[in-house]
């Protein structure tokens, strides 16, 4: 049984009368929201540098959209970068000495909902496993806020919405702390 099927089975219990088509649509919308808010889905790509070129169009993995660039690394070239509308702008411009090695870029991704594919294929398996409760709570809040449906419940929608957003904040904080642990390994002791 696929992990998304398990999620659908759990949702059917809490949302009487909801069709699979509506459930799958709200799961897709919730996945997009979760990935955009937490930056939890990250992949690394390599960008070939060109001399005197400061703008690079990033090509994400198939079926994804880039939300943000979270990090970049190059052995000899140090630059600040700005990411807007799928284009990475580097400052300063790479020189001839910098193009020998590619720029390694870490991307935060979200699923591309315009591609019609199986629900299981929208995000990697590890996301279904690690965040199954969060994904369930996010879908429940989105479904229960529908108006005049058999599964509508504004009070429970508010409850699941609070759960979903508190869990997304924790995921975002954990990811930020993991990244900062490499940069700032020492912390001031709490007891002092």
C-alpha cells in the first residue's frame, strides 16, 4: 500500500461524503503550501559558470518548481546571489578563473501541480514518511473549511489549521537549526 493511499484512507474516515477527486486536489494544494512554507524539500544541482555572465536560469528536477535558493558553493568563487523568477543573479560576475568548476546550488522545491501524475509521485517518499501527520492535518483543515459540504466543520478546521501551522513552523525551525549547526557549532549554555 502506497503512503498516499494510507493518507487517503485516514482522510476518508474523517471526511464523510468527500470524493477522492476533491481529496486529491486538496492534498496537492496542501503539499504545495507545505513545501513553500517550510522549504523542507531540498535538492542540489550544478550550474556551469560562464565568464562575464551574471544571470543563470535554474533547471529544477522534473516535476518540480524552485521556491528559493537556500545555499550555493564553489571552491574558488565567492559571490552573493539573488533568486527571482527562476533566474539566479550572481555578484560579482564570474571570471575566466572561476569557470573550471561548476557552482553547486541547493534548491528548495515544491511540486509542479500543472503536471497530471499520480499523487504518490508529487513528492519524494521520505516526505510522505516524515511528515505524514502534518500532511494529514493540513488536508483536514483545508477540507473542513469548505462551505456547505457534509464534511464542513469550521471549529475543527480552525483546530487542524493551528496544528498544521504549528507543525510547519517546527519543521521550518528544525531545518534552519540544522543549517546553522554547521555554521555556528557552539552555543551559549542555558544554565549560565
